[in-house]
């Protein structure tokens, strides 16, 4: 299998990431959005590659792509969700 395939799993996720990232940026403090989105993208890329290479290929040739995409979406949404809570948690801890 070609080594560029994890890239394919990541590239097909980009439109959803762009929309969710745009919704995340709206109304968020500017100092949080950049680091949260960058960190989330790095973690998502790492999870996508890990899932692609760790997938059980006995389930079929498409399974690595499916697992990589699903795990990538999950990691991205979890990162954005935590980033959405981050300003509230910091403000609450400073009281």
C-alpha cells in the first residue's frame, strides 16, 4: 500500500475541519483560537497516521482509510471542544 494514503485520509477531512474551525473562531477570544486550532490539527494528523498504520488490514483494504478518517474526526472534535471550554476553565480558576 502506498505511503501517501494517510495523507488522503487527512485531506478528505479538511473541508469539515475548515467549517468547524470557522465556527470555533467566531466569538472566541483571539488569544485562544490560533494555538487551539494548530494543536488540534497536529494531534489530528498524528492520530490519522497512527490509525492508518495500526488498522487491522484483514477487515479489507478500505478499513485503514475508514479508521483513520473516523479517528481523525473524533480527535479534531475533542480538541475543538476542549478549546471551546478552555477560556471558561481559565477564567473560573482565576476567581
